[in-house]
């Protein structure tokens, strides 16, 4: 939630008054310290399905990171992922992400500033990729190496 508040404060859509008096730099600092590391892990390596199936703080952080990642990489798919997940568990959330993303046949991803190296996408097959090259594939997606900040993928 604070990631969205941070984005809105950075763009000028919200002010400190809208955030109960919190200064923009305080919100930015909290997001950088607590939220971005969770989504960065998913950007770098993709979600750990075995960890998502567990309970505890690490499993919850993996789930939160996955949802933050989707909100950054595929913002118009986050709500749909929650609808099609088919359950209320973290593994079902991962399946919802995969299903929601695969409902489309083309994607445009604007890489956040913090993504500089290889990154994961929940897309298994692509006929055309612009702005990146494939460096690895697995059953939940592929890892790409960007050479542009805007990535276009078509199936």
C-alpha cells in the first residue's frame, strides 16, 4: 500500500496531508527499506513456489514481493490475478498471476529504475521480444536481459 502512496506522492497526486502528515521522504525511505527489497527479489529470480507454500514471515514476504512485482510489471493484471487465483493461498496467488498474464498475447513492461540486470517475467513463450534477450526459461516464465527500459513481448 505504501508503495502506491509513494508513487502518488512522487508524481504529485498526493501530498503529506493525504498521507496523514507523513513527509514524502519518510514514505520513500520506508518503501526503499521494506518494500523494494521484496519486489526486487521477484524481479531478479522469480517467485519461489516452495517458499510460497510454507507459512511464516519468509513465505509472507515472498507473497508480498510477488504482488508488488505484479503491480510494477503488469499493473493492469494485478486485480485480475486476484480474481482468477482460485483460492486464498500464496501458491494459488502465483497461479493467478500466471493465468492473468497469459490471458494477454502482448505485453509492454516499463522497467522501474531499480531493475538494471536480468529480470524474470511470468511468460513462458514469446514469438517476439523487443528491448531484451532471453537468458533462461523455466516452467513459470523466463529471465530476460534488458538493453532498453521499455520491453515489448508478443506471443
